[in-house]
């Protein structure tokens, strides 16, 4: 028998909660087969079998906490009877850990910028086949399996495929942390089941780290708020015209891609909104890309994946990325690389019916905007006549150590200008 030790998943994680076992004791498993889902401080992670064999023991029950480098399950390798081999090292087992990806939401390659996700094959369990060594190489270079076209059987990604991808100017992911944005949680149904009974629910995983980081952000960053109204009547009309063309290409286009593209353009004029402070608060670091995060309600808690390099993507490509990240986040299955490197965030409370909010900054970012619902309201036109216009309320939160009211007002005016006259964004297409 061999013990599979819970590998070092990275990000400083030392323990995780067992969410669901995908196998039972006595089951036969194959290499790369999903074995267990665990919840870390970051997201839901799927752990796969390092090799083929038979499960003999599950050490940690569902709902309990497993420690890194402690036994997770025991198995008898298939090849034991023929030629016993040593137990895989912890480093090799670490490479077998891969946050699951949504195979139906992969982004297509953008021919103009070289960004996006390539189409690859799928193994018998709906996952992209790759050896532990290849997975480790991919993790070390901050890549994802979906981004690499496999040349092996069933689309298996080989070491040569990864090296070829790296040679083709694949850009590594930004290594800075992205952190979540807080929203109130509903009480579990069980807490209301018995009158007068108090039900205790542990705060774990994403919710626990979100709670800690929101306290840190609110207590260490001097927040100030800035509110504005945006007339999105013309933007809604443009979206309606583009919607059939986007759907013909298999993409649902919402207002969010326009918000992100306009934000990337405004950031070029006011790069301080896309910067961050160093730990000593002695330097401002201006970031080279605009990676826009979006708060997504998920079963794991609030997650904030981000669309990388919005300034270089087409509107359609941004829409595809939003679809992919939203689908993955709502299931709590976001890849770690999608949670890193955010530079500025959007919280769309309007999707839930909210009009105003006072968002907490997504540290170490310097600003966040909460978008309220769009309402049809009476307004005066240039002739003094009352007309019906679509008005959207927005509220910014800025880090007052770096950003002052005048700066965020000018930045907001630039962003608002692109949204109220969306055709002006055409002047800045690369």
C-alpha cells in the first residue's frame, strides 16, 4: 500500500476542508482520475490520482480538516505485483493537484493579440491528460493546461508542448495576490430549522480568508467614497445592436465588457488608479496591464477573478473571458491564476437589484467601483424637454493615502465619457 500525502498546494496554505470524496474504499482508480475535492482559503481544488490502483483507505472524512503533508488516502498501485516502485514524492504529488476547469467555458484565441485559451483534448474523465511532471512544469511557469494545445493521445499535454508554448512568447501570470470583496452571507437553512436553537457553522475556506482580509482592508486603508450617475441609454442601444452578432459567435454580451474596456482606456489617462503601494508604503508601483476583477457570488463564498490585459483584448474576447470566469467562479472552481494579479475591481450590485453601495477596497488595489442597477428616469435634454433616459448609479472607493477626490473625479469623468458615448472607444482601438 502507498499513502497519498496531501501535497503543498501553494499560496501558504497549510490545511483544507474535505468537501467531497469522489471515490470509496475498494474502488479502482486510474491515473489523473478525480479523487477528492478540497476547499482551501482560495478556492475549491480537485485532487487527482497520481497513478492507477485501488483505494484501500480514506483517512479524512468529508467535512473534516486535512493537514498538508499528512496522509489523505491509501491505495495499492496496479503495478505493485509486477515491479514495485517507490511512493511518489511530495513534490510530484503537488503537481497532481489542479483546480478543475469548466470545459464548456474555454475562451477562444484572439488572433490579433495572441491571448485566450486554446482548444485541447479531454481524457476519459473530462479532464486534459498530463503527467505529474508536466503539471509541475506548468505550475512553475504560472500557466494552465487549457492554454496549451496537447499533441499526445486524447490531447495529452507533453513536456514538449509546454516548452513550445513558452517559446512562443507566452506571458507569465502576474504573481501579486488578488483579494476578495465582502458581501453579506445568507444564514444557512439549518439555522432556521428549530425555533430557539442556535446552530453553529464553522467559517472556513474562502469565507474565512475573506473575513480576515476585509477586516485588514477596512482597518488599514483610509477609504473615501465618490458617487456619480451615468447615462447609459446609448450604451444599451449599442449593446442591443451588437448582441445578435455576438450570439452568432457563441458569446453572450452584457454591459460588463463595455465597463471593463472603458476602464482600461481611462486607466491610460490616469495610471494612478491602476497602481499599488509597496509594503513599506514608501513607493507607488505603476502596473503594466489593466487586469479588471469582478466580484462573483459562488457556492464557495465571494470570489474575484480578473480578466487579464483588458487593454489588449477585443470587446468580444473580454465577453468570452467574463463568461468563462463567471461560470467557474459560481461553482467555486476558479483556477489560481485567474485569482491573481488583479489591478482594479468592479462589484456589480445592480445585478441583484441594488442601487448604491460603499464597497471595500480589494487590497492591494487602490480603487473599486460598485455599479448599481439601471433605472429609466426623467431627465432634461439640451432643449429643456423632459426625456426618458437610462440612468445607472456608481460608487467609487479610493485609497486616500494615494488617491485624492480630484483624481478619482477626473478618472470617473473619463470612464463616464466612454460609457455615455461608446462610439468614442473606436478611436482608441489598436
